[in-house]
C-alpha cells in the first residue's frame, strides 16, 4: 500500500515538474546602442526602450533581461575587439563607439549570455536642423531605430525592422528676434518614441517569429 502511495506521489511530482518545465520562460538578452548622449539623454532612451520591451513581452513566456544587465559585457566586448573608440589627452578624453555589429558579433554575444534570443536595438540620429517661423524656432532631427531579434537555435535574425522617424521640438519666441531654438534632446526623444511605437505594432509578428 505504501509502495503504491509513494509511486503515485512520484508520478505526480514528475508531471508537475514537466508542466513547470514546459511553461518555463525562454531567456532573452538585450543589447542597446544609443547615440551616446551626443544629442539625447541616455536615461530617456533607456526608459523608452524598456517600456517598449515591457509592452511587447507582457504576458509572453519570456524572461527578458533589462538593458543594464547586458551593458557591462557589451562594453567589454567592444574593448576586446577594439571598438570602444576612446581617445585620451592630458586634459580630457572623447569616445565614439563603432555601431556596426555584424552577425558574428551578435552571435558571439548571444552565445556568451547563453540565452535563446537576443534583442538588438540600435538608435542613430542625423545632425539637428533648425526650423521655425516669425514667432517660433525649433530643432528637427531624423531618428533611425533598428530593432532586430536573433535566435541562437536558428543562428540568424528572426525579426528585423528599421524605422526612420522625424522628431521636432519648437520654442515660442517672445519677440521677432527670437530667444529659443528648441530642444534637440526633446526632438530625438520624440523621434525615438515614434519609431518604437511602430515596432510595437509588430508585437504579434515578433512573438510569432519567436514561436509564440
């Protein structure tokens, strides 16, 4: 009798374990390339990207890492592959990252993290342009948002999108001589939010490409 009870308990445990395993989330790492604060505040870019990731993967069976969890290794990867782009003098230093990750780079990083998928997001901007009329002045900038998803099993991208949007920021001048010129940071943020909103429209397509 005790043997039968023990056998039933073992079988139940195995079923529960199998059900839990099948429902376990697939891991997703995230790599974000930004304009390095040249035209926009990095925190705003990170927040906007994180909100989009939350919206896309909400209630989906994925464990998505935050950008900050992956950032440290991505920087080390750049340094080890001579892509950090830091130059130093006796007075200061400047940096300019090479944003041209190739498939091999994405594959290497995905293998390092050991996750099933890697979301690669790259944000680039053009130089800001001045706009305005008699009583307004502002800044306008093109924002290019690349959003790609790499599959470690397929060893290739399963989703790719490139969104080009325009961001604007206007200032009302108190005289015809003008006092303000708009905010480049706000213009970049507006353009980025537009691009990410377009990506979010592909939510079902993204999840389908990831087997959901």
